[in-house]
């Protein structure tokens, strides 16, 4: 059978219409999920704490080092408070900073340094040492440990976590109060007295520090300038 051009065009149009109807019909039986909009990406978890930058009054680089020390130790359970100790500041000033990371709130306290770190008793730390018998302050990351009653009453042990302070426990480096760390020392002498390497506070300040940093929380101590 032969078809002229007009008949062929007519049949072609009819075939195309059939294909369109077939395609439309098949779309009605596809599952609705085929045409569903792509799911929105999951919402990223909120940061654990809202203190991305150093609070006012704390050396920004020192704060970053303290946060890095905490972030690199996921096994530290209590992460709400940290202690940041700036031994680049003299003992007459409040240089032991307790930071509440969720809010960025800071409380600052005076703290004594070791006599071996300031032999001339200038009020400024000039070097660190981890050596037993040095009576010097050590730098690095610490965690608080158990409390006990000793020479200065209620005190708190600390664990040194770095090679620069890992003798802290054997050297009996602790948090304690001392008469030479009371505010009157600054009023009279313009500086605090010196410890044997311990973090020595006034009686009132020691209580506040232990209340906030007990339970294995992190303390980071260093001198950057």
C-alpha cells in the first residue's frame, strides 16, 4: 500500500498524540515520591558553647590556647567552666580568670606564683619549671582532682596534662589559700607573696575558684608576653 505525503503527515500526528497520551497516563501511576521536592539538609547541631572569642580582659591568644587544650581532650566531662591563668601579668593584678563558656561571663582573681619562678621577688614570673624541688610554677593544661585537708586547710589537687607540668601531682602542686595571697599584701607591698609552685589564693577567692572548677575541670596556665 502506498501513502501520499498528506496521509503520512496525518498518521504521524496521530502517532505523536498517542505517545503524549501514553506518557501522561504513565505519570499517573508513578509513586508520588518521584516528584517530591528534595529534602532540606539537616540542621547542623548548635555549638556547645557560645564563647567563640576571648572575653574582655583575657589575652585572646591565651584564651585560644586554653580552648584548644579543652577541645583536644574530649574525655574531660565538665566543660562549662575553665580557668585561664595569665602569668604574663604581675601578682598584684587579678590574673586567674574563671570563664563560664556558655555565657562568656568571667570572674578574675589574684593568684601567687612560685618562688622559683621569681627569685628576686619582683612580683612578676620570669620562667617556668616542671623540675621537682624547683619551687617554680609550671605552665600548661591541668585538670582539678580531689580535695583534702592539709597545711593550708581545705585544698584541691591538680593533674598536669602536658610535658611541661606532668610532675604536678608528685610535686604536690595544689590549689590552696595562704596568708601571703590576701589582699592586704598588695596594699602593703604592691604584690603577693610567693608559693612553692602552687596556685595560692586568698581564703575567699580559693573557695570561689574551687566551687567553679572542681570536678575535673580544666585550668590552662601560661605566659605569652
